[in-house]
C-alpha cells in the first residue's frame, strides 16, 4: 500500500533519521556492556564506551605501573638544558656533603654552570656551629664564595617561657655568621612539634610572634613549608590522583586521628601570615595551592607580605598552561624559582615549562604525575623576576649575578 505523498515526505525522512542513532548506540561488543544511570560511575573493571554504557576490556588490564603508551603526537620539541637567565635556586638542598669540601663545592658550581644557576641557596634549616662550618667552607672556596648562600634554622621544640629570647639571640648570631634568611622551616611546625607543656605547637601560636618580628627587623625573608599536597589527607583509593605516590610511600599519608587536617594547617598558617605584616614570608611549594590558583591568588592579594616559590609543583603548573601563565604574570613580582630536591638532570624540565610553548611532554617523576606538561612561554620580564630578580630584592644578602 502506498502512503499519500505528503505523508511519505514526512514519515520516510523520520525513519532514516532514526537509523544512525540505533547504529551508534550499538558499538561492537555492546552485548557485553553494562548500562548505568546518568551520572553514575562505571562498575570497577569497566569504562564508559558510550553515554551511560560501560564495558570491560577483553584483554587483561595492565597495572598503573606498566601502562606506558607511546605518544603518536607529532609536535615541536625544544629541550632547554640551560636557563635563559642565571637563576637563583631559593629552595636548594644540595646533599651528600656538597658544601663540605673544596672539591665538592667545585663539583656543585660546575653543575650550576651547566644549568645556568647563578646562586644556590641552601635551605637546610641549620644553625649555630653547623651553620658556621658550612659558611666557612663556602667562603674558603674561590669558586663558591659568590655562588652559594645559606639560610638559618629555628629550633621550635619546647616553646615556652624564655624560648623566644633564646631563639632571637641565636638568630642574630647566625645572621652575624652570614645567614641570609630563615628556612626552610619544615612541615613539622604544625604537624608534629610539641610545646614544652606537651601540646601541639600551632603555626599561629602567639609565642612565635617575637621571632617573626625579629626577622622583619633583621630584613630576613622567612621561607616556610606548611603541610603537604591535600590528597595526602584523603583515602588512598582509585579517585586519589596521588594514589601511586602514596602506595609507594605510605608514610606520606596523614590519618585524621593522628594529625591536624589540611584545612586546619592552612587556617593557622594564614592567621600567622596575617598577624605579621612587616615580615616577608615565602611560602614553599606555592603553599600547596598550585592545583587551586584562585585560592593562592586570593591569599596573595590579601597579604602583600607573602611571596611564594615553585619548587616541586611543576606538575601542577604544567598541566594548566593558560591559568598558570596568567597567575605568574599577574604575581610576577612575588614568585621565586626553587627546585627542592637537588637533582641536576631535573632542572631542564622547569626551563622547558617556563620558557617554551611545547605541548604534551613528560614530567620527570611519573609517580607524581601520570599526565603530561605544556610550556607556559613566559615573557622575558616575568622570567627574569621569577629566576633571580625577586629573590635578590627580598634577600639583601644574595650575590648580584646580574
């Protein structure tokens, strides 16, 4: 039976228009798939192959350790073995006796030259006789005396009556010996250090304020590391993007029944920063907010005495190249370069992220980041401030290599 012409014109296109939907909804192997409700996660061992349709692979799935796909992306690659401008590493931790002998210092400076590091700031939190020995060793080296500087430490144990006076006296002695700043103040402040009465020493304890005031008077920047990545407080499950790191190093986890929360530590830190506006603070690792740049921007806008540095958070900057570039340009007068762990072969990754427009390249530690990095292509004026100008401005004791 033939349809009336007008009805056929309406019905036949509608019939054929529905066919691609039916075909698209039935990919190969769809009979093995599991349908889930909109917004629901796929069951364990499956992945979404179409909207709300989950399926398991027919082959055994590799582990997170063994899946290392070769990228087929063809794009520009610009390796950067040396920084464009001689950089100050404000977060240096040269180890293995690198500061102890003329020979070790000569090796360190040769490595610095190969990377175009102008100054290494040893942020090892040493004080007293140990600091004097280190500074004497550096000053005795003809190649290192104008290339390496040392931060002093503060002993926060047993804070109580009389503690501040002793701490300030030691601070003044260390400055007289040649220390150029304070730090790296470790994460134990807030996490684990106890007061004389056995209670936890809060980061914002008023008993510490006289020391911060002394740092302001002595024109010493205070380099402070608070907490760790926020995911270290979360369950070690398959939604935790630091799962591999925590599985490799389970001691990095902070159980809620043993430690203050991440937010509690941030609240204490910010209260301390706010209460000491005359002291110049450098919050290490971008305050562990490199994954939340709006939060860090809000903090730095509210507190002009706060600076930060980029050590050990390149994986967060490089995965958000537009937002990270905007942040670093906006706060270009208050961000310092720092590397943290001293591994010479890892510095070029920083230069490449900061200086190029490269796409989709590896980070140097897969257990930190299973994703790829992108270049920020920072302007020269921003690079100079990041690499050395900001550190030199806030730290009078640093050599001027430029």
